[in-house]
C-alpha cells in the first residue's frame, strides 16, 4: 500500500492521494518516534540548591519492552552540575527489590548482591572516605552498601576550591554488582562548571550538547543477571532476539538513533561520556555534511594546549571527551552521522553500515566475551541547517591555567616509583608483582571484608609517584581520587594524535600500544588520605576481581610543595580571571549554556512540511527505519493504511 501511494498515485482520485499524503506524514512521525526523535537531555540538578535526591531502581530500556537499571526511573539519570568549592549533597535511596539481592555465597561466579547499591562519582578529585572513617556523610566511598527495599545513605562530595572544571559521570560501584547496575543503565552525567573567565569567550560561549553514550551487550548483561539471580535483565537478550532487535545496543541519552539538529558554521561543545561494561568506540562524523572536530579535554581535564585537531574520538568504558564540533553543508540542509567504524576484524569490519540490520544504535549480536574491541555502530544523525554565520570562526590556541594538583609532572622528581600490572587472565591488579584477585572468597577469607582488604601499596599524601603500567593495551586503567599524567609511552602519540605524552586521564586504554609494552604515568597524592581504588574498567573484569587498593597516609590536606616550581602559574585557591594567561577572543554567535541550567534545546525536526521536495529526503535518509525489524512499526503502518485506504 505504501508503494502504491508513491508509484500509482497518478491513476488514483484526489481523495486517494490525500490519504496517501496523510500516510506518508504518519510514517514520518513514526520513524521519528522509533528511530530519529530529536535528542533530549536529562533533568538538571544543581548543587547550589542544597541536598538533592537520587534513587536507584529500574527504568524502561529504550523501546525494547523490558526494564533495566536506572536512576530516578530513567536512563540516564539526572545531570548534576556543581562549581569548584561547592558541596554536592545527595540523599541516595535504593529502590531495588530485596528479593533480587541473592547473597554472594549462594550464586555461581562473582556476580551477586545485584540489588545492593551505592554511588561513585567517576572523575571527581574528592575524598574517598565515609561515615566509617569518621565523616558525617559519605564521600566517594565505594565500600558502603546501601540495602535494597528503600535503604538510604547521605552523601556529601566536597569539591576543593581549585577543582578543575570538567565532564564526569556517576554510577553505582558495589563490588560484584557494578557491571550489572552501571552497565545496565544506572549512569548519569556530572559537570563541574568552569569558573567565570576561565576560558576565552569563543570557548565559553559554545552551546553545550550533553551526550551520555551507553553501550549494552544484552548477551553479557543477561549472563551476569542470571548468574546473580538479579531479576532485572535476566531475559534481556532473549526478549530482544524474539523481537528481531540487535542484542548489542548503543543509546545516546537513553535514545536509540536520535537526531541532533544544529546550525552550520557554529561551534558546539560536545560533552561525551561513554558508559559501558565493555567494547570501545572510535567515533567520527561522516555523510553529506562536513564536520570539524577539535579536542578540548579528556576525562574532565583540559589538554595542556587547546584545541587539538582530531578526526576520531576514542572512547572506552569510563572515558569522557569534550570536543568542539562545527559542521557545514555544500547545500543546506544536509545531514551527517556520528558513528564508530569498528576495529579491523570486528563484526562487519571497518565502515560497516548498519541500517539494513537494526538501524542506528544497533551493533549486531555483540562480542561473545568481554573485551575492549571497537564496535561498529551508527549512533546519531546530525541534521545541519543554515545558520546566521557565513563562515566558521577560528578557535584561538589557548593554554588553560591549571590548579597545582594538575601541574605538569614531566620534569618532576618522583618521590616513589612502582609497577602496576593489569592481568586479565587471573583477574588481578598488582603492584610490583604483588596482589591477589579481589574475588568474594578472597576478600571474605578469615572473616575479612572489603574494608579490611590489605592494600597493595602505601603512599604518602602530598607527593609525586611514577607508575610503570602494563596491560593497558587491553584493560582500561581507572584510578579513583587522583588523576594521572602520561609521561612516557612507546610512541609519542596514538590514535592519530588523540593520545599524547603530557595528557591527563583517570581512565586510559591504549590499544595501539600492543601487548608487552609499558607506559609511564605520574600522579600527585594531593590533599586526601584514605583508600584509592585501582581497577580495570571492563566492568565484568572488575566484578570478577580485577581491582585493588592503594592506601594514602599522612596528614590530611598536605599538598605537593614543588608544584609552583614546575608551573609558576598554577593556583591553589579559587580561580580568578586575572590568573589566566589565555588570550582573549570575541565570542561566536552561538549562545552560551547558562551555568546550572540545562542546555538550550535544539529545535524539533518537523515531521513533514508541505512541498514535494520533503519526500525525497525522507526516503533517502530514513527509509531503512521503515523496513527494519521493528515489528511494531510495521504493524502501525499496516493499521494506518487499512484505516485510510479502505
């Protein structure tokens, strides 16, 4: 009936053609709902508002027809915005069901206590202590266990006044349930605002686009869920397969294949978080539109000099990227696709087009074992309209001022050295070759607990340490509390310049480095004493025991005294604009995102406007959505056709 409308219309009466026009309009509307709805952003909660609420529970998983994990009933959860020197106070409630909290002693494998939860702020430079350490509230203490069935905990993340502005995220981190809950959708964005005047206006005025990219291998999640008797996600892959959907699913802000509408010749700041159990993404923009990508920050820390020209954004579980993006069209409007081509040898191979399968957001069946191979998937459509600017403005080269805890350590004399080993086979993280796997049996041997686990290393607060890291070619290295700087690696750079000596991370995977090679990183043990967690951020590996602890001891509040020698411009208190040595620049025409408020919403794409010219773009860009495996879409079209043509 659909094709009769298109190709036999000349022989039909006008009333028939009117009905056909209505069908096409409704088809376009259904396509927008199913595949290309305009990108939405989660609700925003500001630290300045006082104590905020956050609950973990279940949430609908896209349009798949089952529930996954989520915060405040959604995937992703709300976006928290906080300024340096503020307190992010959260009353955390666990609304998961007690019946789904099978004890670790009763399950097979390392996945258990799937309904016990807590809250980890991934990337924040804050204390790792909690109530058991004498604090009135919990900070970034991953050892707290908030019971299901309405259990609560009070968190208070106190940011230092010199905390760098950046893009971070939050997720549950209860050992043996982290992969299921965080990989199953319980994630959210956490933004530390830049101080006023920190960046030149051309950067500060960029409109933000907040992108929580989540990867969900439903086969992996289902296997873990059944092992843990979690109740949630135990039939995820089976349900998806029966509906004809891909089981390797990638969402953007909880949506499958959304559309983002932007103006040409305008810079946007894409704040990207990649939340997943496994797999990496090698993101680029392809299509009729021509888009320029310039890297600003990684893992919530500005590059030593911005911007950096890139063609690919390399994301792996836990990684973040702030990228300036500007697009143009030969003829407006035009479109482009944000997607990952996949690694050589990956299913489908480099550049695989997926629309003939599950459509945008579908990555096929997914890998059979957890790992960091790059996925092949198309994430999001960019619709580029003509803007007010006739040319894309240049971005000035800027050297951002740095807090002293992020002073360049390449010329520092380390106070201590050691070797961190990420060992996938035995699921261990070792220090100088020593360290057991943090399995349930090992952590609870002899009546022990996670809190009584013997640290693999003891460090002094206010010092600089150098670590030689092995295994980071296959396992993302994540260190809590204190970020680290790359000071040496086998090549000067990787990923086409995306990774360079001198860059800072809190999570790092260098697949191109190859096995058997080490990299050197340095870190300051700044201000905070207490436990520092080190683990592989392939979350299935972490839950299976690939995690360990370093203990920072000494006088709380101690800092590295030689930081000003390394960087005389670094600051230890709240940033003031006079400290910046960045060049001033005139702002672009794009509006700034107001601090503490959600970014300006993009205009919604009109379903179909009048005029024959709209039909051709509809068919060329979105026809795959009409003819994909979504049975509900087919059924809806058939019903509408019957109503209007009979």
